[in-house]
C-alpha cells in the first residue's frame, strides 16, 4: 500500500459568491521513496489538494467525499490535535516565497528548534545542536553561524534550504513541496531541487512535488499527475507522459513548457482559461477549451481510459 | 472614477451605511443652529435670572438652567456658531497653508523641502495639545489665537499629505507634458497638480474636523480663548463641572452632548466621504 | 548597544527643534510677555521697564543665546503665582502626573492588546464589536467630558468612587513619606495599606478616563496587525510544522504585532500628555497639568512655557524609548539603523 493515498477526494469552498467546487474526485498515491509531480495551471487545485492532506484548509473548505490515508492512518477522520502532531513529524510541507514563509523576527535556528521541541522529544539542551545538524544536512555552509541569522539576512535560496531543513528536521515520511522553487533563479532552483530529490531518496520519503512547470516535474519526478480545474486528467510515469501525452491539456502544457534551448517568444500559452468552478460544470471540465470536443463529451459521465496499467487519462478521445 | 461607480459608492455611503446619512442630517441641523442660532434660541443666552438658578430640565427650560439661571438650551444652540466656526476656520486655514507648503516642498524638493519638512517635524516633536496651549498663551488669550493654534498643530498632517501627493504626481506624464509645453512651475502646480489632490485632501479635512472641534473645546475648557459669559460648549462643560458632585448633571451634560454629537457626525461624514472616493479603504 | 547610541544621537535634531520653537513661541510671537509680567495695573513706562529687565528689548539672536544658557542651567524663570523657580514647581508636581499617565497607559495596554488580539481571532465576535465601539466612542468624546461623566456616574450616582478632589483625601490620610513622589508607590514602599487603598481609589477614575483614549488606537492597530499576521505566510508555515496553537498565537503572530503597536505609541503618548492636562483639571489632580492650567488662568507666562518645554522634552524621550523598544522587538529595524 502506498505511503500516501488520496482516494476520490472532493473539496468545496462555501463562499459568499457561491460554492467553489475546487476538487472533484481526485485520486493519487505516492509510494515510499517516490517523487510524484502534480502539474497544472495556477488555480487548478494543486494547493488545495496539498492543504487538504495536511489538514490546513481554511474553515470555508468542506470535504464532500473521499479518503486520505497516510501510512494507514485515516487523515480525514483524525482529530485536529492528532493532525497537529502528525504535521511536522510525519508529514511536512514547504512553500513558495521562502523568505516570507519564515518568521521574519525569529532566528532561523530557533524556528527549527521550535519544530524539534514540539515533535522530536529532545531535552531542551540538545535542541540547538539538533537544529544545527538539520541545517548541516541540507548542506548549508557554516550552519552554526547561519542558525543565528534572521530570514532577511539570507538569500531566497538559503531561506528555502532552511525551510527544507525545518521540514525534514523530524524525518517525516511524507513531504509536500508546493512550488518550492517559484521565484528563485535558475541555478538556485536546480540546487534546491537536487537537494529535495537527494533527501527523498536517502530517507525513502514520499514526496509530492507541486509545480506549474512541467519541465521541472519532468526532470525530478518518477510519476506525474496533470491537474485541470479540480480534476486530475492524466497520470503516467514521467517518461510516458512526456513522450506520449494522451490528454489534450497535457499536450498543450507540454507545448507551453520551455525547453532549455527555447526562447521566451517561442512559448505557446495555453488558449482559453479555466472554467468558473462555481457554476454548473460539464463532465469534462476541459471541454470549453478543447479542440477535440464532441457532443458526447458534454453529455455522459466521463470514464477513465487506461492506456497501460500505469498510464490513465480522463478523456473520451485521448491522443495516441 | 466613472459615474456608475460614483453612483454605486454614493449608494453605499448612504444606503448601506445609515450612519453617514444620519451624520449628514445632524450636521444640517447643527449648521442651521450655527446660522440662525440667536433667532431660534428660545431665550437670550446671556440673560441671568436669580430665581431660576440651576433649574432641572422642564418644559420651560428643556435643558435646564445654569448657575446664573441662564437657559442652557439657548446657550447650547447659540454656541454652535462659535464652536463650529473655530473648528471650520482652523481646518480651512491648515488646509490652505498645509496645501501650499506641502505642494512647494513636494514640487521643488531640495532645500525648500528640507526646511518645510524640518519645521513640520519640529511641530510633531511636541505633544500637540500642549503645544497649542503654549501658542495661545504666547499669542494672547483670544478666540482668534485658538484658531491659529489649532491650525498650527493640524498643519503637519496636511503638509505631509500634500507633499507626498505632489511628489508622486510631479513625474506623471500629463504633468511632464504641461511642463514641456512651456508652462511655468507655479502654473503647472496650480492648474495640473493641485486640482487632483484636492478630493483626497477634502476627505482628510472632514476626518480632521472632529479633532479640531475637540481641540478647540479642550482649550476653552481650561480657560483659554473664549471668555465668560460667551456661550461655548467647552467652557459651558467647565462651568457645569462644579455642580456634578451635588448632582446637577444637566449643566455639563447638554453642552458635552452637543460636542459629542458634532464630533461624531463629522467623523461619520469623513468615513462616508472616504468610502465615496476610495471604497478600498473600507474596513 | 551601538544602535542605542545611534537613536540617542537621532533625538538631537528633535531637541534642537523643540528648544528653537519654544523660544520662538515665547520670545518672537507678537504676544507681549512684558505686559503679562507687569500685571493689569501697569502703565507703559513700567512695561518698558520690565521689558528691559527681562532682556526682551535685545535683538532676537542675543535673546536666544541667553535663553539657551538659562536652559542649560535649568533656569526656566520664576512663577508669578507660586514665587518659586518654575523648574522646582514642575519637578515637585511631575511625579503626580507621571503616576496618573503611567496608570492610564498600563490600563490601556492591558485591555487594548488582549482585546485587539481576541477581536482578530474572532472577527465579528462580541469582542470585535466591543473593540469597534470603543474606537468610535473614543474618537468622538472629549476626554474631559468622559472624566466628568465618570464622576457623575461613579461618584454621585453609584457612590463607588471617592470625591474627585485630588490624589488623597488629606483630611483622613496623610501622604506617605516621599520617595518617588507617586503616592501609590510610596505607600507601597512604606507598607501603609490604608493610604495605598485610598490613593488607588482616587487614582482609578482619572486613570481610566485618560486610559480609555489611549486604548482605542492601540486596540485598533493590534487588531489590524494581528489580522495581517494571522494571514501571513509564516503562520501557515508554523501551522504546517504542527506547532501548538498557543505558540503560534503568542510567539509567532503576537510578537510580530509589537512593531506596528509600537509605531502608534508615539501618537498615544502625544495624546496622553495633552489630555493629562484636561483630566488633572477635572479631578483636581495636583500634577504639572493642573499647574499649567492655573498658570494659564493667572497668565503666569514663564510657568506655561516651562511646562510646554518640559512636556516636549518628555515626549522626545518617550519617543526615544519607543524607538529602542521597536529595535529590540524587530531585528530588521536594528539593521536599517
Ligand atoms: N479559501 C478559498 N476560498 C474559496 N476558494 C478557494 C480558496 N482556496 C482556493 N480556492 C479556489 O480553489 C481553486 C484552486 O486553487 P489552488 O489550489 O490554490 O490552485 P493552484 O493549483 O494554483 O494551487 C481556485 O479556483 C481557487 O479560487
Ligand atoms: S473528453 Fe472531450 S472535451 Fe474533454 S478533453 Fe477529451 S476530447 Fe476534449
Ligand atoms: Mg498554489
């Protein structure tokens, strides 16, 4: 059984302007030591998926159906206090804009100590050493000195390493990285991603890598799930997905993804935009932007098509 | 701002926000009192009476009478002109002077800016009410000097506001264009910049009115400016204060209530105006 | 500690500004201090005479020099009403005012901050509404009027408070031995419980009426800053790290609120020092404010100017303290210098 298993999950937000159906029947699993990418445009529901797993959704969120288990624990049935104890110890999350994601007026070493103190069961005199060890593990040079720094004294890349050190301080079994390199420069991006991959491999941690950059996911993930408007539309091994994309949306994403030698003006942006998640939605939420759409696409329930046991697509007329 | 949004915001300010409407009505009543005060007051506010000293509120004297037997309702009504007059003049003066100084500082920068800025910082280095006391005492104890003192302690807010606004607008395209077109500095400032910063400054001014009223009343409460027997809310509260410990509440309560009503209405009007101009700042 | 020195140096321009403006107010404005000093019975000749003895006939720069020299020697002139040097008068009364203002501030902070925090964690809850009500009321009510309302309600109607006539009922009690000059503290030092009780009883109403107005801006900014902090990225990180709710609220969110709160303290102090005058007047509190008011009524020129100068100096020092506090709270401020 997979370490992290999301099964048929639907999430809605009750807002003043209507019910936003942010996730619909999302299923996804991550095995031990595996890195699974979740890719899609901004607004497609990637973060909501992550927050739902972590139990961090705001009060407007309602889980209308589905299941999430981690290491056999039913996360949706867990009491809030139990969830809090799992966060930071068994499952951790890192975010984009690391410089604002750290407390601006607390030394970074202290922030790691806070997590260790809560979850590691260390005596307080050992906290500092453990925090410095955590910083050293993410290859921060001169960790003793860096532990004394405030976030504003560190670069974005360095802050993200601190975030990773903090997330991994208690060696969680699941890591969710939500756009961890957005906003960092290309070199730093590679350094951070290499670090995440190495840590996942060495601790056999299940990693969910959320990104809007299919190129990045292609480089670091074992499998990739493509998300669109609250649906997962395709899941495949990285190789299969990049070489034989089956969903029209995946193909458009690929076309919009810069390869190293492409120039900015070659970029195809994806035509159309995400449907409004508040109104009535067709079975295929992509149909409004799809060139292959047929009348039946908007009529009957949409089945999964299995191209191979590890390659499924949610489209009536997948590309071959 | 388009007509539609203006209309929608007006709808907000008056419809959803009943308080603004109420404030406007109260201010209209106060304005009537200020203009026609002596005519509508039931009694002469200065006439004393030995037989009706400290009479409780009654049909004859709805707000009661004070220690000299004067009708408090009449005094409260007649005082409106002086109280609002002091505040309005002080705010108008700070508005004009602050706008002028701030525009010069923002437009010319350099030394002009530094000198004006330093002066404003110096004013702000004082607790403002205390500074106003010092100024009135130094200038001489009169109503005009209360107005001047209130003007001075308000000045930094207008000046800084105008300076910041001018500074931003100085670099804008249409201003550049006007300058290129051979217009003199003063002309550019007056015809292209100042008109645009007037509306936000008006909001500032209406929000400031309540504070100015409180300041002027505070000064007269401690015996500055207005002299007895002139009816004025602050001094009336001060005169009524002596009778509280023996339970004659009406002598201080009604003029104090008038103050609260006036300040509250100006604050609400200011909030309403701000919503009208800039709905984003709604809280 | 280098930053403390830097802040100290930073107050010098303010101090110079204060001295120059005070001088300007007292010597260069058209009001005629000589006429004041000469009193109502004076004729033109005696006014001229006084003008000369006060040095008011000399050129302004010379007067300024003398003014600064006098200040450096602590010479603020002599009070017409008490006949004592103004500085002596002020120093004698300052503890009473500081006692009142400190209690007011203490009251304000200890209510406003929990209130703001609570309001922010439960938007539109009852505390949030109370918070907004206090903010609206305090913006519309004159301090002196609220003080008087309190006297009417708590002394006359309810009889809970003692008669508002100063710092201690001196018929029933004698002041504690002078240590700090604040009766409550001195009584505490002397272990004199009845006097402590009695002086606290006198203090409560004026302190609360004064504090109410300091409360509003602090509560408002606490609420706003707390809301912002709670919605910030680093709180999300703290929650994702499974930190306990208490720690998130206090160590993470609340400490980040202290900087914005300290930024309104300057305004709060300005307000406290000004309103202190009015409240002392209402409650017969024998502090520097009441002294200044009697000086105003008696046209005791030197006393008023001395009071203004002292309050300004005090205000500059308080702002310095706020600055240093901000620097201690927030390392970023320290860095910017
Ligand atoms: N708190 C919320 N209230 C209402 N709608 C929300 C909330 N959070 C997210 N959504 C909606 O859910 C959808 C998915 O958002 P998100 O998961 O943040 O997208 P992304 O893929 O960019 O991470 C969006 O349509 C967004 O508007
Ligand atoms: S189901 Fe139809 S509309 Fe949807 S993606 Fe496939 S072809 Fe396009
Ligand atoms: Mg996102």
